[in-house]
């Protein structure tokens, strides 16, 4: 930072388009820089929207089931001699209480401050918010922030995996 005589021991990315190039700041100035950092700076609302959507699917293309060459999948045309899909439907019908989170998600949901049921979009947006707030770079390289971020990452992975592998459950919300 011009005029600053402190040692530049903390790095921060120069811009969205050069995330691997860094400015080096003293603690006080890296905090000020991070506080003013806005990844979406200079993007139009449409570009921000596109970025958020791409993030939701980890930058990979997605499409609704059945949209590739077929309007929808028809159960009549589906060969399912072992009635696997029927069994899955039965299992879902027996689910006792959709308002209660699966046992393994209780702690992760608490970490993320989310209630159940929830959706991938909600989880994703809460995660972005928490990851930004607790990122070590936004906390002067704090070890505590690093630990908090690790916990948040694990919680996010657990909830995201559950929602991705059990779409019916996600739809309950
Ligand atoms: Zn400084």
C-alpha cells in the first residue's frame, strides 16, 4: 500500500481475472483490502447470475432429466423388472417425518445455521456467505478462522451430498 512502511506479509488476489497474482500487504492493509474485495465487481447482473448458476453445478453443464433428445422419461417405457424404482418410491412413502433432518445432518445443518428441509440453492448461498466471512484471508490469516472454515467445508459437503443423492428429499422443501 503506497505510503505504508509495514512489511507486506499477507497476500490478496489482484482481481477476479488474475486470482493467482497477488498484492502483498501488511496485516492492517490486507484486512482493508479484503473488506473491499468484491468478486462480482464490474459484472452485469446477467453475468453475476450466470456465475452463480455455474457455481451451483461446480462449473459443469447441467440439464433437467430427460431433456436430451427426449421430453420426459415415461415409466411405461422403462424396463424395471426388479421394481427398483417402485421400491424407492415405497421407501420414500415410509419416511416418518420430512421436517426432521436425517441424523447425520443435524450437526452440519447447525454449523451452517440452516433448518430442515432445505434446498441445494439455499445451502450453496449460505455456504458462500460463511466461506467469505470465515476465510483466513479475510481474517488476517487467523488459525481460528482456518479451523472454522474447515468445519464449514465439511458441513457443506455433507449436506450437499445428501441433497444431491436424494433429490426427493430435497424436493420436500
Ligand atoms: Zn500496510
